C-alpha cells in the first residue's frame, strides 16, 4: 500500500480523477495532511465517507518510527527506523531566524567521502518522498513548533535520488502542504554534474550548495572519490550554466580538515577558483569521529583561512558549531547505535 505522503498535489489530483472525484479534493486532503496533521483518514470532516473509505484502502499515513533523540540547547539529533528496519538521521538546529532541519535522502551513501561517517555505509536504498517528509513531521511534533528551513544535507547524495528528492521539495513547498518557502530550502550535492544541469531547469527557487571541500583536484580526489568522475572544472562549467539559468547564488561548503585543505595556499587557490562567481563560502569546522582519522583544523588556521577569503571580497562565514557533544556530524548517531 502506498504512503499518502509520497504523492505530489498533481499526483493526488490524478488519483481523485481516477476514482471519479473532483481534483480539488487533493487540496483539501493536503490541508488535512500537512496543516491539520491528521494521523487517520477518519479525522477528515469535509470529504464524503465513501471517499474516505477508499483512501483507507489505497493508502497509509506515515510509516517511520522515531527511536532515539539526543538533545542539546541549540540542536537535537533524531534517529528513525524505517519499515525495513533501516536507520536514518535528522538534525534540528535552532537559529535566531528560525528552526532548520537537516534531512537524510538515502539509507547509506555511495559517494564514499573519506571524512564522512555516513559514507562508511554503502547505499542500501533511496528514501521515498514520504520518508524524507516524515522526518520533518516527526520533528515538528517532537518540538511542538513549525520548522522554517530545510537542508537536504544529511545521509545520502540527494542527486543520486533525484526524482524522490525533487518530489519531496514540491510537496513541502506547496502552500497547502508544509508551505516551506523555496528560498528556505537548500539542497547540497557532492557535485553530480548531469544533475546540476537538470536542476538548473527545476522550476523552484531552491538554494544549491556544493560540497567542495578542496581547492584543487589533487586534494579533492583524495577526500572525495566522486571527484574522479566529476572533477572541479566540470562542476564549475555546470555551475556557470546553472547560474545563467537561475541567477541564484551558489553556496560552497568547505569542511576544514587539519593539514589536508586548510593552508594559506589552499585559501588562495580557493579564492582564484571562486573569483567572479556569485557565491557564498561556508567554512565548516570538522566534527571528529572515532572511526575516521581526520582531525579538525585549529581555530587559528580556520580564522586565517577565513581572513584570506574575506579580504578577497568573497562572501564567507564560519559555520557555528552544532552538537559536537551529541554526535551531530552526519551518520554518527546511526553508527553509534550499530556499534552497540
Ligand atoms: S558527505 Fe554526503 S555525499 Fe559524501 S559520503 Fe557523506 S553523505 Fe555521502
């Protein structure tokens, strides 16, 4: 039986037409699902009984289970179990501008980034739109407030699950759905070039972030194997096309790894690479884990790196640190649980 959260509003309209009902019922149902947050179709009061009975036969509402939460002042980390017993994670962060959630898009990940705890588990499967949406619904239920920002940056490479992730975006962005503004949604990719080009034509004003993490191919090949398939120059060419079509500023994520990518030369090379691109650089102090040998760059080195980029008039920030006490680096909660 399908999960109702998997359907976009257009797919629901088609469904209602296919059972001989008017398509506007899709809007009514979206309001019940995402604004009134019903758990059972019987709670619906403005759709006739026979249709509700049919919905019960054709669909379930929600399937994932929250099995663990680690809480800190500014960040909560959630572990979910899916129907096939796979584990996925989400992270909630509180900011002065609202609450953001970092959602997973796959069980495991095939990109194999060397610094990433999630990459240690090869991809088992893609997540369905419903399984990504439910991460938001369950966390909203837990905190009793609305999530305002969504980053698709948890476990998985979202562009390796393109259809489901873009359907997820359509559903959460819909004003009758969760109504999360497209400018409040960020998709982060390790740089899958054909999908960057496809995403340039996706008609939603969603932010794109590139997990760059290195200023040249030599370093990037070592820490991100996907770079051998889509090297930096190919990513940059794709981004030029993406920008010419969308006019949207691009974010570059850069994890600061001690002795690997954090020298003065690296900063200068990064500046050269990004000069002239309408972008924003996000320096991320690395969250060390027991299973991976990389260390976090020293604070002075991060500050110096930041200064060089700033001096060259690129937009840059150092990401505020979230949850180093509670395994908030992606994949850490799942891996801790599986080690038990
Ligand atoms: S950093 Fe992202 S893309 Fe790379 S292995 Fe981890 S989850 Fe996959």
